[in-house]
C-alpha cells in the first residue's frame, strides 16, 4: 500500500466518524439517526460515496432522505472541514447500502442448503 492509498483510507475512516456526528446536529428527524456503513473516496479525495444503512427504511423514505441530504450537503461539508481542520472537504454522493441484504440472502441460501 503506497502513501496516497494510506491517506485515502485515513480520510475515509475520519469521514465515517464525522458524518454521523454531523447528522445528529441536524434538526431533521429523518436524517438524525442515519448510520454510515462505508465511505469510499476517489483517488484525489475530491469526491466520496457515502453508503447508508437502509434497514427499516422503505423506498419512498429512501428517496426523500437522499433529497434532503443533497440540500444539507453544504452544511455537512463545512462541518467535516472544520472538525478535521482541512482546507477543503470532499463532495458527497449518498447511496443506500445493499450489501447487507445480499449477505442475508446468501446466509439464507446456505441455511436452506444445510437443511437439505
């Protein structure tokens, strides 16, 4: 792992900590308790994909949450920038994480195979 990859991983880890803190400071109840499952930064760390846990959230609510997150993206960028002491914060693209559902399906398939 080279130096730039180490910096990117550190940035991802810090964002994974700071974003839930920023969410908790918002007045919006839909956004306050969102759980960040993973953050993936681009090579230059100018853009990042933020994956959110979607358990217990229906499709319409997910769409509404994504709209609201885009509206507060400026606040989130400023919060991260000030908290981390950075000159610039990456742009955020929010998505709901499907990995947990895939893992549950695979586990269920293994259980069925074991029963048979």
